[in-house]
C-alpha cells in the first residue's frame, strides 16, 4: 500500500503468537547492509531469521530451515536469486490446469503429478540428456 507518492508501506505484520507454530524467515542478499535492514524490518514477526549472501547458500538454508518466507535479491555473486528459485518443481496430487497455471505464475519451473513421479528422474538430471525443464502450464509431465 502506498502511503504517499514515492513512499511504500507494507502494512501491519502480525506478531508471533504462542498459538501459531514458530515462523521462520530467510533473507538472501549479497549486501550485508540490506540484510540488516530487512532483519530490522521483519524480525519482530518471526521466531527465527536466517541470512544468506547468495543463492547457493539460500538453497541450502531452505533445505535445512524450511522457512515460511524467503526474501531474495535477484543480482548476487555465485548464484543469483532467479537461478536459485529456478530450482522449484511442484509435486502435487492436484493435477489440473488451474494448479499448473498457479505453479507457473508462482515461478515454478515444472509441475509433476504425484500419480507419476517418474519424470522427476529426468527433471533432476538423474537420466542421461536431462537438461530441459517443461513448463508448468503445459500437458502433464
């Protein structure tokens, strides 16, 4: 929401309550100053805040921490934010067009039905010649 021309305000953030499970946030930016700023902005709403300096660290932190949210810069050394998020493959039993389209809009690179997990071998590069990623909004993979 905009508060005045040129100024943006995120609106209220709910505080962590005992009835809710602990929330985790991962902040990914190659600028330590920006990570500190984002931490100060968000820390009150999360039980845990983890910081990473590049996309490679972010992928590892995501696997280890299973955060509720990830704030990620795009342009970073080693692995940028776009290539880090390009590793997301949706695996779901809900195999219809609306879910595939939602996955594509969210930035997932592929959608695999839980009814046939065999395509994961190709997508994850476990088979020879496995380099292409089908789109989410196409026919079932």
